[in-house]
C-alpha cells in the first residue's frame, strides 16, 4: 500500500471531508498542518513538477490572504520561481488539501480523482 502525505488546515471543511475519505478508504497517510509546518520552496517545486499542473493552481484563490495581497492580478506578472517563493512564505496561500505520493500530487479535494489515486 502506498504511503501518502496529507497536507491540511484542520479548520477547513473540505480538508475534514478529504481526511474522512482517506480514513474510510484505509489509506496510509501522514497528516501535516499546512500552516504550522508549511511547505518550503524546494518541496513546492518538486510537488508542482510531479502534479503536472501550473504553479498558479497551487494558490488558494478563495483565501483571505490571497485577496488581501491582490494576487489575482499580480501572479500574471510573476515568474514561476517568484510564485513558488511566495507560496513558501505562508501555508494559508496554498490550496488545500494536498495529497502527495511518490509519483503524484493532487491539489484540492475532488473525490473521483482521489479514489482513482488510491486504486493505483
């Protein structure tokens, strides 16, 4: 069975649903608080590459910090490296939950995607 890293913000209802889903499937995972133990730039680089999605998909666009920093317009002018450096400064900027394995990274909780990943 695969071992996963599950990054969450415990007060987030979507994260709670995702965690309940993982537990109900009997998934083997390590739980990590995305704010108390935020991902560093190197982790983010690896995960973004492994995920196959653009850096901007890793931003929590509905979050208060994202809105307070007016990132909707600013991200377009930033390089991928600048975006990754910004993500590494604050776990609340990172879209959650994240499900990380040796071969894949899922961003956000979409149950069909997670089911497919767990069946691999």
